[in-house]
C-alpha cells in the first residue's frame, strides 16, 4: 500500500518537487480512499483534520439555499486539492461547501497537522498550496461573474469555452440548473451560437468552431 501511495503522490503535480526523503515523510502521513459515484464527501461547515487531493474521478462543490435548492459552485478535477483553506492558524480545515463525487473517485488523504509541521512550517510546498488556493478563488470569482454580471448567452459561452468536454457529458437539463437558466433558453442560445457559426452541434455534442469569438461573448461584458 505504501508503494502505491508513493507512486500516486509522485504523480500529482502538487508534490513533484519533493525530494526522496520528503516524499517518504509524506507517505507516512497519507492514505488512499475510494468513493463511488454520488457519494458525499463532506457537508458544508463540517471540519476535517485531513488535507484532501483528488487522485482520479470528478467531484463537485455546491451549496443548498433556504428553499433546499442546489447551487452549483464548481467542479473539482483530478490532480487538484479538494480541501478549502482560508487560514493556516488552525490544525483543522473547514469545508465551506458540500462536496459530492459525480464519478467513481480516489482521494489522497494527508494528516493536516503533521503536514503543516513537516512541510509548511519548513517552507515546503507553500507556493504550491498558494497556487491551489488562488485557483479555487478564481473559480469562485467566475461564479460571481456568472451569477451577477453575465446574461444567458455569456453564461453558456463561458461554460463552453472553459470546459466543452464537461458540457457534452452533462444532460442539457443539468446544464440549465447549473447556469440558472431555463432549458428553453439554453436551447435558444445554442441555436444562436450555431447559426452564427461559432459552434456546431453534431449528434447532440457541441463542437467549438471559433473559440476566440466564443470567449469574446463573455469577456466583452466584463469590460463594459
């Protein structure tokens, strides 16, 4: 098991610059766990003493509003940190969103207190951690723009440009819920983009023909 953990840690970009000794120290405080599709990892506001990374699979972060409606935040892809970090003062981490797996997944779990002592307190992996926190912050910034600035065309264009593969994997009804638009509106936007020659739709799958113009549909709103 330790050899498997070591191999997996070595494959993650976050840990690629560790020395052999540092890698061994990390293996000693790490474990692996598999999760099935639709499994819940953590509820919002729950606490954990583990630092978590997604090794394989796919997860999503979301919140539940006062009407019990799901508010999609962002997807978490493999080779990225799942844990949300807002402070380095505590020896535990708080999840500020619900985390559910949408594919069969594998998670690397690291004892956070020991990780701080052996790595962060020795100025190891600090830059990598900062980059992950910045990446998560960017995802939340995109959420704010999507919900409060963008119209329906910009919302669809942004999702297509950022992750057309995921868009094509999802049902159109799920995309509508994520973007908080009506299914009929999504269909109209896709038809408009197709008629303008920006995308094509083949066997129900979107193909981006003019990515620059697609990007301009939402970047233009940010500049206004």
